[in-house]
C-alpha cells in the first residue's frame, strides 16, 4: 500500500476561507432574509411617501418583512432549494420561489383578513412589497447561478483538504481528483490499494491501521473512500476502521449504486429495503391532488365560461358538425374514457388509424386553426378533470391507435399510465409538445412523463401549472 502526502506541500489556501461549495447555501439564506426585510421596509416607506399614506409605520413594514422571511425561508429549505446543486438550476429555483412566495402571501392575506388586520399595514404597500420582493428574490437566483458557475470554472471555492482511499486503478489516473477539484476539494493524500495483490484479513487491518496513523495529526479535513463496486465489503471495513479519526468520511459510488442509495428506504427490523419502483401516490397525496384538480377546474370553468360559449358559437357558425369532439383514450391503469375537445377538424377519427395533426394540415378548419394555436380546443377537458377521468397535471393522453403503435416500440411506454392523464405535464413544459413524427421524439416525451410519475407531488404540480402559462406563449409546436 502506498500513502502519498506529496500533494500537501503544493496545496495552498484559496483566496477566501468562507466561500465553500458546501456552505454557499447558508450564505444565500442570510442574503434572502436581508433582501426580504429590506424589500418590505423600502417599498413600504416609498409607498407611504409617494401616496402620503400614514397607515403604516416603519416598524410595521419591518415586522411584515421578518414574518414573511420567517415563513418563506424555512419552506425553501424544506424543498431543498438552498442546496448548492439546486442553486445551479435557476429556472427550477425561480419556479420554486414564485410558488412558495405565492403560498406565503396567500396565507398571510388569509390570516390578516380573518383577524381584521387590514388597517395595520397599507394594502398598497403590501402589494408593492409582494411584487417587488418576489422579483428581487427571483432575480438573485440568476446571480447565484452565475457566481457559482464562475467559481466552479475558475476553482475559486475555498480549498477543503481531502484524502482519497481506494483501489489504485481508481486513484492513479487522477479522474476522481479532477472531478472533485472544481468543488474546492483538493486531494492532499492518497492511500492506494493494489488490485492485483491478494489481501487477507490481517493485511487489510494492517493497511487500515497504517492509514489511520498516517492521517492522524495531518492537515486532512475529510476522507473520501472509493472502491470498485465488487469490493464494497473492503470499503466498509475502511470506513469502520477510520472512524477513530475526528473527520467526516464519504463513500464515493458509481452512477449505478448512486442511483440506488438516493432512493427512499424503509427498515423492517434489521432488514433495509430500497424503493426501486415508486408505487402510485399515497392516499393522502391522491386526496390533495384531487382537491387541487377540483378547485382549479371548477374555478377555471366558471371564469372562462364566456370564452367557451363564444368558441362554441364560432365553431357552429364555421360549418356543419358537432361543437365537441369526443375520442376514446386510455387513462389511469389503461382505463378507457371519452376525452372532450372543441372540434377543430373536419374529421372525427376514433379508430384503429388516427393521423396526428401536422403543420398546414388540410383537415383543420378556419376556426380550428386559431383555437388549436391558442390551445383553446383543450379547455373542455376541464370537465374530464371534474369527472375524475383526468388531472390538471399528468402525462398527456394519446389516441388508442398511437398507444398501440408506440407500446410495441418503447418498452416503458405503459408506465405513463401509473397516474391520471393531464391537461398539461412535465413533458409539455419542457418542450415536448405537438406532433411526434419519429419514435425518438415520442421516446423523449415518454422519458419526461416517466420522470414526472416517479417524482410527482403537489409542489411539482404547482410548478408545472405556473410554467404552463409560459409554455403557452410558444406557439411554434401548436398547429
């Protein structure tokens, strides 16, 4: 066994000692709190000065900001949005910020209304804070992403000295050290075990003792153990033997094992099981999702009823044929249902052969071209949602002919039916909309749908609903 400390002499501290990859989240938390409180005070004072509104004092605006931050920041932490890896995803961050900001704002408005506290802080000042505050916090997400990306690229994160312990083949090529370097993890010691030499229990224990003795009193701050997946028992012995050191120890896993350990686990006595396949949502999750569906669908039908009436009238005046188009599609667990759409074509295909709509399709009527472009033709499916056949969010249902065709070509295709089909979905807000002329384009949609099935939650549904409004503005794939 070789223990190499030669890298230690050549390694110096980075420019700062606090700017670490693993601690950047705490710094962002502090900045968010300050930003929210400052936004509340500044918008409140500015509004009061501008409108000569004496309804609120500085202390009131300060209290509102502190209360808002006290609710918003913990929710962000619960969602894991302050983790460094999440801060590198600005669009996901902005979506989470808007969702949680709206949740906190709605909750505080409800409490204020219930307690008749409207006279305490000006409503105009409160609305100004809500708009300016969320814009500031959301805008900071792009700043953090840029800052972290530049730090990773330039190696600006503060150095954390680590020792690598593992197979010689893993450590000698330097790939692992190179992958860890951008995150401020600098290898100052290597403990390499040869693959070609037999190791009995006595030899392994001798190596562990030698490694622990060499690392004790050194400038190493963390130990990373990396062995081939076939030698996990050896890795476990090293981890157990090095616990005498007052240092954190991490086990580096390959992608296959990493995917397994990142899944939910459950213990049955001494037996630990890993959830390799996510079952449909729990009873509580299904109840919450159904409540959300009913509230949104019923509210939307009430609010857009004039639009629905005008659309029906335009279709009737445009030519002969029914106003609504009904087609059999498969829903949850392959259960058939009749989907409702405003009729936008001159045909009513619902059989073994159904041709997908394409650009400049001659089957589309004049009114149909407009309502398809604006996605108005899909609005009657709100009734399918109320009936429980569909959900607001879920994989889009396809014609039975397309299901039968693609099930033969894409093995995971039926997995989409583990949840109810939806008006919108994860695939649609990620660009997989409209025609799927090739198997590869459908396979990409299926991949996105499966990701939604495995990660579905109320929070994800709210994110998708908010992103849908942005996706509707892109009419490139609607025809």
